[in-house]
C-alpha cells in the first residue's frame, strides 16, 4: 500500500461523515417531498382535497402516538404498549359517554395515565428493561380492554364524539389540528423547558445525570405517563373516526408505525436527542408510502416490507453517525 492511500482515506472519512449527517438530518424531508412529487405526477386524483384530508386523518393518530414514543426513546427507552393503551382508552370511553363527552374523554385519558405510571414505575423504580416492562402491558392491556368491553364492538352514537372524527377547523380536520398542537407543545417542551433538558441529559448518559443530581426517576415516570396519555388520546380520536369502539382492532401494530416514524425522523434509539419535526415528517413519510403503494395496486404486505427496509436503513445511518 502506498503512503498516499492512508491520506486519501483520511480525507474521505470526513466526507462520508458529512454525508451521513445530511442524510440523517434532511433525508426524511427529502423523501416526503419526493413522494409528494411522484404522487402529484403519477397518481390520479392524489391532489384532490378529499384525498389529502383522508391522508391527514389517517396519519394524525400515528403522529400523536409517535410524539409520546419520541420522548421515551429520547430517554433511551421504548414503549411497546401504546397500541394496547389505545384499545384500553377505546374500551373505557363508551362506559362514560352517558355523562357527556369530556367526562368520558377524561376517563379514557386517566386510563392512559395509569398505564404510563405502571410502565414508568417498572422502568424507573423497579429497574426492569423498558422493552420488558412495556411488552407486559402490550399483552395484558389489550386483554383488559377486551374484558372491559365484554369482547364486543360498540357503536358510538354520541354526536359530540363523532364530531371529533369528522369536523374541520379552518379547512383542516380536527384530528389533524390536535396532532399539530401537540407537536408544537412537545417541541417547546423539549427545547425550552427544564424537563426537556433533563430528559435529553438522562437519555444521553443516565449515570452522569444521576451523579449531577437530576431527578431521574421522576423524569422517566413523567415521560412514560405522557406516552400513555398520548396513546389514550389517539385511541379516543380513532374511536371517533371509526364511529365504533373495537378494542380488538384499534391500535393494532401502531407501535411499529410510531417507532418507525421516530427512528426515520432522526431520533436515535440510543437516546439523548429528540427530533420532533422529524418525527412528524417520519409519520407522513410512512403514510404517504403506504398510500402510494395501495393506490398503485400493490398489497399492504408490500408496504410492510418496505417499511422494514426503511427502518434498517435509518438505524444503520444512525449507528454510522454514532461511531464517527
């Protein structure tokens, strides 16, 4: 090997690192733009308002759940229970609609809060691995939801609840506005509050955060509680959109879509960094990809396989960045 080869390799290393960094930071936005352009040109009626509204309504619950999971992943954790928490909220909701919409929504969110407290306690206090703690609730939560609902689908006839799934505000669906407002609030929380800074510090190095006197247990419990509340809210909105409470179906596999959105959006699984806007873009990317494949007569199984490939690429890019 000539003496020039190590020098060439040394010059190429920063170039590769810069490329990896650019892919991680802007790749998801470029992919969303490319899909929009492709569909505008090759997909019939894609730009019609009715279709765009449908895409927003479908992606909103995923965005809401993904925002909660982004906080958890930022703490170097994971929450696999969100789909079951959605089902639990959907099962609780009809039981209290006789008292009015908001008491029923409050009880559904309380169920999500309880799930978050359980997950947070198991992780922060008991010391279980997050994947183990939340996997337990993934299994038990949906079972409990089916017990509460007597294993039956219940039609929703409350007009106030149904309006959440059908009404628009300033031309956008209400569910989309909920997702937008929560994204803004989470972005502010992560970047402008003490809790957000503590969360990022804990995710970056939990041992150092403990030595620095940060309230690690409290921050972790609050983080899992927020994830539970967001999942419950998504369950309420999904119930309103479907006009029925179906705990056996609501939230199925949404944890995979939400985790994909977070990872593709640039939040590393190793914690210590949270990309809120990237998470929203990641959810949009997955929704557009699935819609594109379906509209071009490809089966949903194909979309799932493509999603798996995208996850592998996103994790690989994140690991490459971490090793440099």
